[in-house]
């Protein structure tokens, strides 16, 4: 009898373990970068065409802030951009804003940029193909507080070629854009580095480094990526 009970317990544990493992595997498969891009790239292109914000920026920020749609805030509040505000969720307690749909979250992200003094000027200054300047401008506006935020967003855009979704300049604008930098160079902070040393090495200034990376101080940490 004892042997039978032991066998049942073992079988039950194995079954539970299989179910948990299968659920974890399914969730990991569900929230992937490629799946997210396929699901929301049309929405990103739509808002780019309507307002001018690069589709690559919209997608990359959403992917970064929502963990490809898998974060608790994204799943329970439909919030894919980390915007704070009220919500009525009973599943989680959060300071982040709740939306009736992911579509509302995308629309509010654009409105968020347009209503903030530090970012609304970007819609007038930059074109949809100038995603690097958009990233730097959004970082300077105070949207994110992480010193590596800009580099991470640009990294996502480059890794998945999201800039292929961005509208390119018309033929008459190509010549005017030839003088613009095509690539944004980054630097990984090493032990002993200071902003002053990095600025002098790459022919820039501490103020420019702070502005490009949304920094309000001079503190650095090893492994931090800076936009030069």
C-alpha cells in the first residue's frame, strides 16, 4: 500500500512538473521579439504615417518597456510604454496607467510625446528616417532615467532591422540628408573611465555626452553604453 502511494505521489509530481514546464515553455515562446514585431508593426507604421514618429522608435521602445509584451504591466494593463497613471486593475497593484487595449497604449504614447515640452519639438525637427536623433531627443526629454536606455533602444532597432519600416526621404531630400551621420557610435564604459576622459578621447564634450544619453550627472558604471 505504501509503495502504491509513493508511486502515485511520484507520478503526480512528474505530472505537475510537466505542466509547469510546458506552461513556462509556452509563455517563453509566446513573448518573443519576432512575434511582437509581426503583431504590432502595422500599428507602429500607422502612427508613423499619421504623426511622423519613426515606426522603429515606436516598436523598439514598446519591446524594451514591455519585455516583448510579456511584462505584468503589459499583460494586465495593456501598457506597453511604461507610462504612469491611474488604472482599475484588480490583478496587480501598479502606478502604471491602464488601457482598455494595446491600441490605446500605442495612441497614448504618441500623445504623451506630443504633450511634453521636451519631446513635442521632435515632430517638427526630425523626419521618420532619423531614428537616432529621435532616440536622443526622447532620452533628453526625461522619458527614461536609465543611462543605458538610449543605447538599448538603438540596439533593438539595429538587431531586428526595425528601421526598414521607417519612411525614407523623398528624392529631393536625399541630397540634403547626405551630410547627416548614418551611424551612431557607442562606447562601453570600462573601469576608471570618466565622462571627461571619454569626451576628450572622442573629440566631444561632457555636456554633449550627457545630452545624447539623457544624463543629469557624471556618474558612470562599468558596462554602461554611451552614445557618442
